[in-house]
């Protein structure tokens, strides 16, 4: 009897010891993903969306999948989609318009004028319509599409003149992020220059450019308030930029179906809400700071709005025609997105 009790005790001790030894091993991630981040480390999107999402991935997969956000990017911003597709980084984010070819033509639905006054609502509408009606995943070949979003309403800022007529655009040298807004500003008479956000401060302070197309957030994020005099807003935004969050397809396929489902649950529309809320808050903070500067903020008058609408209509029609050739109804998708975003157009 005593021998049996002693044997049971020994087995219990061995079992507990084994559990103690094995538990830390089980806590190690089966998959560590590297995310290349090119926005400044203190940018609102980095701090409020990218890093929290990375932490959520670890939480929802119970530590089996972790995401390491790099403090320095593995390449320039325009290279980030291809970096994910080719496996240079496991996860990247960036602007569709930074890729100069036409592989993301359907993403332009989120770049047009008058698509939303609220970054969260517009981002969710962009995700829902682009993925559902325009097959967004197909345009992101080589990757798993995890997120789509837009920033707050796009604004024209300059240090030369207040825009009060269609003629006032003429001759202004304006930084653009590429894509639709580059073509729109050219049509309105401005000279456009493409550059990443990090280059703007130097070019603006040296007079290489007269202004920028940016949401409110960027004026404070990139320290531009001292070199600008006028900011012109438009209902729903003069333009917007579209962003992706993607993972290398092969790396995604290495993850279990259970963990894939868990990651998808915190991505997609949920991520659009997360990053949109962050951008809304950052825009609001920036507007408070801008109010204490010498920048004159004004709404586009009817004549200027008409010029923008006339130019925008031509681009929307050409885009819709191009999509029709691919079998997509661009006009219906754009109407659906504006409706979901609450924009009357």
C-alpha cells in the first residue's frame, strides 16, 4: 500500500514538473512575422493602429503567431507592396498610388473626390465595396489582403494664394502622392510633383514646392505648419489616398486555418475601423494646433467646387469605362461606396 502511494506521488510530481517545463515551450510562437513599417515610429497610424494590430494577432492566436514591427523599413515606401509579394518582408502596408503601374486600377474608387468626411466610415466603405464588388484580392496577387483604408478628407494646402476661383490653381507647384489627385490637380492647372511624405518638409521649406495635398493630420505629423498659409477644404474631401495591409501569400498559407480565421476577424473591416478612428483623432488634434497658427482655413466656394466636380466627373467616367471592359460596374460601386460613407453627391 505504502509502495503504491509512493509510486503515485512520484508520478504526480513528475507530471507537474513536466507541465512546468513544457508550458514555456508551448508559449513560444510557431510563426514570427516581420512587418516593415515606413511611417515615422511616432506617427499616429504606427502607434495607434499598426502596433496594436500586431499585438492583437498574438493575442487572438494565443501566442502561436507574433508580429515584429521593424523600427526601420526594409525598403522605400513605393517598394512595399512588392516587398510583401516577393517575401522580402512578411507584412507591409502602403499606398496603392505609390505603385506606378496600373495593377491597382480598381482601388482608385477610394481616391476620388467627395468620398467621405470621416476616415473610419470611409475606410469601412472602401473595404466592403472594393472587396465585394471589385475583387480587391485579385488585384493584390501574391499576397493575402488583410486591410484597406483611407485617410481623412484630402485638403489642398499652399503658401501662395487663397483659392477663390478655378484660375487660382494655375502655376502652383503642388506635391501629390500620385494616382487620381495628381491627374486632378494637373487638370485644374497646377504643376504636380510626386514625392513621399518624408520628403515634403525639406522641399516646402526650400520653396521647391508651393503646397501639398494632405489630410489635416500630416501638417503636424510632418511639421509643415510654419511653411503654409492657406488650407482649402471640400465636402467629402477634395481627394483621398487608398492604403493596403498585406501579407506574403506563402507565409499566410503556413499558418493554420484556425489562426488564419482569428487573424481575419481582427483585420478587414475591423482594421478599417481601428485605423480610421486613429486618423480621425489625429486629424482632430491637428485641427486644434492649426487653429493657433497663421494658416487660413477656408471651404471651397461654389465656383471652385464646380471646377473640381467637372474635372472629377471626367476621371470617374474614364475609370468606369475601363472597369466595364474588365467586367466590373465601377459607377455602381462608386455610388454604393458614397452611400455607405454617407456622402451626398
